[in-house]
C-alpha cells in the first residue's frame, strides 16, 4: 500500500501542477452540455432520455481523460523506473485510486451543471442516485484504468481506447442508466437492487481481474 500511495501522490502532484487531464475533461463537459442545450432548446426531454444523456457525457468525458494515467508514463519515459522501483499491483492500485478520485470530482461537476441546465432531470430518489454514482463511477474507473494500461504501448492510443472500452463497459452503462432512470422516476430503493448487484459485481470482478492480469500487461 505504501507503493500505491506513492504512485497516487506522484500522479496527483503532476495533475495539480499541469492540470492537463482536469482541464481537458472540464472543456469537454462544457462543450458537450452546450451542444445538448442548443439541440434541445424549446423541447422537453423525457427523464429517461435525460438519464441516458448524463451517462453518455460521463462515459465520453472519461474516455478523453482517464487514458492519460499510463500513456503519460510512456510519453515521459518513466515506465521503466516504475517497473524497477514499484510492484505491479502497487502501480495499478495507485493509478486506480487517482482515476477514481478524478472521475468522482468530474462527476460532481457534471451532475451540478446537469441539474442546473436540464430542467427535466430531477432526482426523486436521492439514495438510488447516490449509490449509482458511487458504484458506477468506481466500475468505470477500474475498467478504464486497466484498459489504459493495455493500450499504453500501442501506436493509435486515442482510437483504441474508446473502441476497447465500450464493449467492456456496456453492461455497466446499461445498469447505471437504468438505475438513474429509476431515481428520476421516483422508484423505491428495492426496485434498484438488481442494478446495484450488477454494478457491485462488475466492480469486484473487473478490479480482481485487473489485479491478477496486470503483472503480465505491465511487464510485457
């Protein structure tokens, strides 16, 4: 855990110094929300559609920023240093912790802006919405971090990342969109239990698989 904390601190300090990922994510969210507002001006958007649009924004925002966790190491030539001084599992956990913090901060900004701009999006069951954001964001960070490690040595990183991520994240996206729709419709907590189980199982399975397989990905 000491190695993971060191990797997390390094990435956090680098991001606070350059603000590369955060600035690009914020600009993406602003542009995307502006396009949605212009395209839906004067039209009412159903709550179910608004829930889907929210997670589309979150997904593509994550695709534009989370890949930097490993790509930046390749660009700076620091991959070999990490391989020599830190255990693979510590590298993965440190990167995962940083991406999780980044996606949670991003989601706070996205949801705040979304609630202010989308009049049809009103959460009726806050507990469902909170748990969905909590579990869904962690599952998204976990899968995105491992995929970023896989594509970090490829030539066409920007193309491969969303292409590989979408089929892997599809089960999670379907669950979080459905649970968000239930929270907007005012459903009871019990109706969202199935979605919660899928999100929790997804996060556990993906994180476990990443820890087991990361050594081979990192060394090769």
